[in-house]
């Protein structure tokens, strides 16, 4: 029953994530064609830098919001809800503002030490308000989740994604095709969505500065700090390659790498995000209710499902990367296709960590997760410094793959102290063979039109993989049967 429930939850979450991911797939070909290769690379650099700064501004408090809400509402601690709201909103707004101001000071005084174009420094300054906006948005979103208003969380997420799409594309097409307009439109759209979210959340709450509780805020910060380290280490792993490519190879090569990376992320996110959303609460519940043995059994089956679904996606995307990038971006980005096999395989390994590190999650050892990811992130930076000057953007992609493998291995070994998670080597070998046969078959397809070529290659790939499963893999046939005839 747990096995069927997992399949049901993963397929449901996949459908939901498609709605938001679709906005990215719609905007991607528009942005790559409007902005040009170098501007797209610079945009990617700014976006990933903002993600790092936003994480610093949040201090991990988005995790504390949910933990402290229920006990405050039920009266199990000494604070009231108005004090809770005043402390969490006031605290996160203050840290978000502090990081924003500090970043503005750094950007103003940096002159042109790290950037070849003065305009990029201007964009860093212009986009700084997004740090504050996104920190406060995380606060409001966390409160909605704590209130178990998951429907509204999803609705606001969709509104925000498509609202941003409309503002950005409209601004670029109607006003000016520049990064300046891109980020001004982003600031406006995200501000409007934040107001739309915040008004119903805080209306009726008796909040003011006098209700801010320093001790409550300190308690929440101490709870969230380990997860802050984990989040920032993860972003740092994505930050290092882009800065090294920018400094060593320039904005145009960064644009090609970023386009390939973003496309790989869109495709893999459907599997990875769905798995994380479905499996984490399930194995935490099984651990709490049924103990170690049942949890290990569930994780073993989950890992087999993941390998079955993830490997053909990685090989398949690698096989169609050139056509996919030509259609979604343009021929100007086609050289980035060489990085896709390494990037997408790294993302697939990263997606498995939610299973491989289950022992650390059930024991709440967030510090070990942070340290293992921190070590891997430092390795990523070192590998980029070594490989990018020698291999170009392919070197950055290889560094990404090695980083995720290292993180997965460390997390798995540390997790094994609490939960024994055997790697399904037989399934890995079998599905790798199936996927390689599919890859070779797809490579034989030759059609002049990129769009028809992509459609033909996807069709052949799906057919070849499915035939192999039906002929040679009884276990996978059961999985497919459950997916096709799952109970609602």
C-alpha cells in the first residue's frame, strides 16, 4: 500500500509542478532570443547571486515559522500569535533589509574589479530590492504553509510565476530589450504578489513593534541556522561555476552554459521536486509509526522507482540536447549541449539524496547535511578553477557532476549509521543498459527539421525503453501497471 501511495503522490505532484515549470519553458525561448547570449549569461549570474543573498537574509527562519506556529497557536509556549507574527515578520524584514543595504554598499564600492562591463554592476544595484522582497515573501509563504493553506500556497505560486512572465515579456517586447527592464519588471510583479499574499495573512492581527519578542526571535534563529548553512552551501555550489566561467571565459560562454543548465533543471525538476514533496513526509511518518525496518523497506522500494524513472530521463535528455536547445533557445546556444549529459546526471544524483540521506533527516541532523554539502561545494569551486580554463564550459559541467556524486556519497555514509539503505546496483546496471540502448537508437534518428527531429527522437526513445522493460524486466512491468491503474 505504501508503494502504491508513493506512486500516486509522485504522479500527482508531478502534474502540479508541470504548471509552474511550464511558465519557465514558455519564458525560456523568449528570453534567450530577446536578450542575446551574453546578456542571458549576465542575467543568470545576477539571479544566482540574488538567491545566495536571499538565503542569507532568511537566516533559515522559513523552517522555524512552521515549527513554532502550531505550539504558539495552541498555547504550548509563553508567546501569543500577535507576538509570533510581529517577531517573525519584523525579524525577517530587518535581516532582509540589512543584507540588501550591505549588498548595495559592496556593489557601489566594488567599482569594476570583477566585471568587464559597468552595466552589470548597475544591474546588481538595480536588482538589490529583490533581496528584501523575497525574504519577506518567504516569511508570508511560510506562514501560509504553517496554517496548512496549501491550496493558497499553490495558487499564489502560479499567480506569481505567470504574473512575472507577463510583466517581464511585456516589458521586454514593449519598452526595451535590456536587463534593466527585465529586473524592473521582476521587482514590480513580485511586489504586487507579495502585497496580494500579505494582506489576507496579516489582516486582523494586532501587530506592532512593541510586540516583537527578542527571545522568541533568537530561539527561532537558533533552530533555523543549521538549515541556513545547508541552503547557502547548495546555492554556493551553483554560484562558483558561473563566476569562474564569467571571469575566465566571458559572458557569452556563460550564456551557453546557463541555457543548458536551466533546460536540464526544468526537465529534472519534474522528477526531483515531485519525489522530494512526496517521499520526505511519507518516510518521516513511517519512521514515527512503524520504526526502522518498515522505513528501510519503503526507502529501498522508493530508490528502485527513482532509478527506473530517472536514468532514462538523463540519457534521453542527453540524446536530444542539441535539438532541444536549438528549438528552445536558438542555434547560438547549441554549443552548450556538450554540458547537458554531465549536468542532468548530476541533478539526477542530487535528486536521490532525499532517499540516501534519510537517516540524517529522521534524526534531524541538519548540521551533518550542511557540513557534507559544504565540503562538496568547496570541491566544486576548486574543480571549476582547475577544469574551466582547460575544458571550457564542459569542465564546469564535469565539476557539477563530481560535486553531486561526492555529496551523495558522504550523505549516504553518514546516514547509514541510522538507516541501512542498500544501493540497488542490479537495477542501476539494468536500467543503465536499457537507457544506453535507447540512447544509441535515438542517435540513429536523422531528420532535417529540429522540431520534427526532436519529436521523432522522443518517440523512438520512449518506444525502445518501454519495449525493453516489457520484454526483460518483470519488476518494472509491475511499476508501470501500478502507474497506469493506480487507485485515486
